[in-house]
C-alpha cells in the first residue's frame, strides 16, 4: 500500500498537470491521440497526442497498480486521473452548521503520515482512518478560527437554553454491565466550577474519642468462685499538623492525648475502684527540611498524671498531678515516610542532645522513687533520646500503631514501647488491644526478679467517634 504522503504528492502533481493541460489544450476537433504519463521508477516515454491522461504511481511488481486505457472510451481533449483509493470525508453537517463554542482543548501536533496497518487487514479500515483524520483536522481548524476570530463566534453552549446531553459509557466492575452516565454540561457545570474557589487548608486537624468497656459478673455461689469486675477506658486524641503541600520544607505536628482507665476493685477494703491508667501526654515536633525525607528537628514530650492513685487496701499515694511529671526536649533529625496508598506512615527522631526534667511535687510521695534527691522536687538530666511512631492500616477495618521512646544520660536508661491494635466493627463500635512495655533502671526493687521491666495489657470493646478536616 502507498503511504499517505505519496498520495498527497500525487494529488498535488495531478492538480498542477491539469492546470498545465488546460493552458495547453487544443481544439477538440484536432484531437486524435492520447498522451499517457506513467510516473514510475523508470523514464517516462510520452506519445504525441491532443489528450493528456495521468495514471497513478505504480510498481511493476504489482499488477493492480497498472492501468490499461481503451482509446475508444476516452473523449478527446480531457484529463483523466485514476485515484489510489476512495477517500471518505467527514459529514458536511459537521462544518456547515453554525459555529458553537463548547470547550477548549490543548491539542497535540497532528501527524500527516498515518500509521501503517498490517497487510492482512487490507483496506477494511480505510474509512475509519479517513474519518478520524478528518475530525482531527476539523477540531484544529475550529480552535484556530475561534482564537483568531472570536467576534464571529455567536453561540456558547453554556448559554444555550437546552444544552445537548452527552453520555459516557463505562463498564460497572460489580455487575459487569455497560452503564450510560450523563456528562454534566451547561449551567450545572458552571455551578460545579464554583466549588473550585476553595480555601487553602494550612492546618490539618483530627480528633478521636473512644470509650472502651469490659465487664464480668460472677454470682456469689458460682462453683469456681471469682469476683465481678468492670473496666472502663477513655481515650481522647487531638492532632494538629502543618499541611506540607503548601509548606514542603517545614514540619510541625503536635499530638495531645489523654488516657484514663478505671476498674472495679472488689478485693480492696478501702475503696471500690482503682485507677489503672492515667496519662496526659503532649508530643510536638518542629523541623526544617534538610534533604529528601530528613529534617533538622526539635522534639518535645511532656507527660503526667491528672488524678490521684493509691495502693490497694491503703491510703498510700502512688501518683498525682506532676508527681511524677516528665519533660523531654531534644535536638537532632527526623525522618518521615508515607506510602502512596497512605496505609503506612512512619517517622523516627534521633536527638543526640536531649534534656530531661523529672518532677515530684507531692509531699506524700517519696521522690527517691523517681531518682530525685531527698529534699528536692526536680532533677535535670542531659543525654540522648530517640523515638519512632508507626501507623499501619492492615485492612480497611484493622489499624495497628506502635510507638517507642528511648532516653539515656549514659548512667541510667529508660524505654517505653506501646502497641495498639484497633478493630473497627462499624463507624462507631470498636475493639481494641493495648499493650505497654516499660524498662526503667531507676525503678526501686520490690522483691520481683524482673523489677526493671514493667508490662500492662488491656483488651476492651466500646464506641469511637472521629472528626477530621483532612
């Protein structure tokens, strides 16, 4: 098959030859013979005559390209062309109707030489190639005309009283059926465009509140014995973060949380309940981008109790507000990572220079239990610290989070490692498993062989509610 550019060259040659023939034409009465111009690879040998006949390019190997003339059927003084194939043009209604502005597209350059189709296809797709090429030419000509003659475009599809409906066809992956969906045009499209005038959200806020419960009842005459119990766990978390889409070089995030756990104490002769969890904590990170995902950062951590807690069967105070209290400030670097699906987030901070302040302001407590000298209420330590936080959305309703904090002043060592697995039954009901492992070399010995290790685990079922602007 001949390429498209050769076809265009033949058209131009035919037009020029026709014009020359018209200028050199003689009287039809004198016309007796026919001139045959065969444009082949070999030299053309014309015959003197009064009629000019132009045949297409041909290769001698392809017999279909060779055209034979019957002089009896040719009228004198005429020009005859034999086209390569029939050309399919776009419908006249496409370009003869009044011009209506509908949209503007950024169009790529158009290739004049179409792609060759396999020989086995033949001419079956010629009409598709011609129509497609014609529409592409028309679209470019239309946009060029609109750009150069805007005053001649009288109609706009958005201002028409009844804009035509456009439908998009797609396959529903669930029902495997073809669905026709109307494309929004006209005034409805204008209303949606107004939504693009949105305000930048520079601060991302999120709040989560959950109340977990665990209850067991044992009748007094139960054959195995046992005690009834009720455990309640309240968890409040507020997070504020600087939107890095607008400030890619800055990192600022603050997390404020409060956990309160209360359980019944039927064996306690002094009070009917005790506090198993009481922690108010603030974690804050500020950083400036160094390279890739690394930031120069300053980290702050503050935590304390809010309520008073006592030992079982006594009035001995175990903890109270700011007794103990702990403040850590570190300077170092922070690494942050989030996958494309946003199901895994990880950030880690390393602070070679870290300052820790411990407090114990209650006169009813022994400050030596927190490595504070007698007669003092605070102790300062200089050392190093490290921290990592990870959140992994394992499935659509299971979220695993982990946090570890390490501090050492090169004499003493402290570590907290927390794990939380949250199962979301629905939007409001959740089940949670919480485990906390702590290692502290300052913990006084109380007879246990593993006195430096501390462990706590809570399994609960309850309700949860979340708010977020991200």
